[in-house]
C-alpha cells in the first residue's frame, strides 16, 4: 500500500550475468517472485555470445556446463515480458543494473515507469554517509538482509530475489524510512488525475471561466463503466459544484482504493470528500483529485512499523493471501498432477544435484589429466636427459 501497489502486483526479480557491462554481457540466470514470495520463474539462461566468463563464475558459481542445455534469453523473452511488464511494481536490489541488462538483451523496452530499488532506498536511511561527496554508501544485499534478520545464499538469483523481497517488506515497515518518505508518498498516492470526455471538458471549461477551478470542493462518487471490455465495473466519478468533471480509470480507481485502505472485494466508499484542481490548457481540460483525509494512510504506515517491531521483524511469511499461480519452469514442463504432489521441487532438486555432481566429476577428471600431462612434461625435460647421461657414463666405463 505504501508504494501504491498491492503485494500481488509486486514483482521482485534478480539476475546473474557474465559480467557487469550491460551493453555486451549476457544473463546466466533469472528469477522472480511476487510480493508474497510465490515463485514466478527461476531458470538458468544459455548465453549466445559468450563461451566462458571466468571472473563472473568465481562470483556466481555458474559454469558453461551448467547452462549448456538451458533456454536462451530469446526463448524466454515472451514469458519474461508477461511477468515483468504491465501494471506491476518491479522491485530489485541495484534494480537499474538488472533493468539495463534486460533492456540490452531485448526483454524490456526501456525503463519501466514503476520500479523500486531497495539498495538505494535502504542507503538513504541506513547507509553510511560519503565524506568526499554527497549521498550514501550502498550496502551489499547480505548487509541489508542481515540488518533485518535474514540469511541466505548470495549470488543465486532465486535466493537473491527472496532476500530482496524480505528487505523490501521490512524496509517499508521501517519507521525511519517511513518518516523520510511518508509525506511525499502520501501526497503522490492521493493526487489522482481524472479522465475527460467532451461533456466533462465543457463543464471544466465553464467552471474555470467562473473562477471555480482552483482547489474547489469536490467529492468522489461510485459509478459504472458504460462501455468497452470493462463495462459494468465500478469506478469513481469526480463531481465539483454538483457537476461531473471527470472519471477515474480502473487503474486510478485502484489507486484510490489503496489510499483509502479498502481491500479487494469490498465496496468502494461513497461519497469521498476531496478537492479538485481544474485547469484548461488550450482546448484540453485537466482535473486532478486530491483526497483530503490522509489520516488513514499515516495511521496504517505507523501501525505497520509498530507491528513489525513488536513481532521482532517483518513477519511477511505469515501473511494469509490467495496465492498467485506461479508460472511453470522453462526447463521442466510441469503437469498439474506434479504441481499438486510436490514432484516439481523433487525433480528440480535431483536435477541440480546431478548437474553439480557432473560438473564436480568433470573438474576432478580434468585435474587428474592436467597432473598427468605436467608429470610427462617434467619427465621429458629432466628424466630423459638423465637417462641419456647415465647411459653415456656406463658406456664410457
């Protein structure tokens, strides 16, 4: 709610890559979950331009053998776009790097409008101040997670995504962060733009001409969408001086719902007191709604922080919610029966174990072969001359 997005519309993601150059390096693994920790995707990715990445491998432990049978980013693109695009809040740790990487690899079309970088938000309230220039030092994900009481195995994309989610949920319950961001967030959430029709444009024009456009008393009333695919759905309509001056789109109505603390499925309150800023720009009308009472938002923010402290941390794992159905793995084509009886995780665990054993066996064989070659070279350089010298001495004697 603090971010303006319900948790089912939060997507937390992380990547592991062949390097840190967002223009030339490639993705090796990607994982994403929703705001409740439900896995949406977790898969290795086979790069198409790199055959090795020794520096990155030392960090993330992903070898070329481990991704040789994985799908390419091009094969994953349609599925990733379904997960990452749309009316969602993208959350990550150093989100800008991951977004740039997916942008350069053709998954994203640019920077999304709504994203949340836990690393930067955490640094703003918990980071160490820089002495040489303004701002704060960024902390590693492990440091941020440790501050909020969470441990994990770093540099695994799914582990990192879940750790980032924990930090995100804890941060938005952190009273220090709330105090630093509350006023701006509350103002942003309550300021909503209403859509216009020819009729409402004419009404706005008349009210502005009459000098009643600036912060005029208004109210939101529940109406219905009258056309299109969403016909019959409830929406808010904006009235000022008893006249309809705009309507809220489904997305804007959901923002108002979040601000007013109305759960999904509950009826929208009506009427809602607000103020309206009415302006004309050429022949275009603009109506901005400012929901007057923000006490609910402030109270909910601090209540969340208080409950978090009383529970000894952010207890988001205990949240009761209707879980979003995670997408099946790209590598394994899961059936509903397997999803129900838990065989998916068993297969993934077995596959990971077998893959790790194969890599370790290959590494052992390679090491043995290398030592044999080294021994032969040493024998050729030192042993053969000594044998020849001994033979000469024997013949001379």
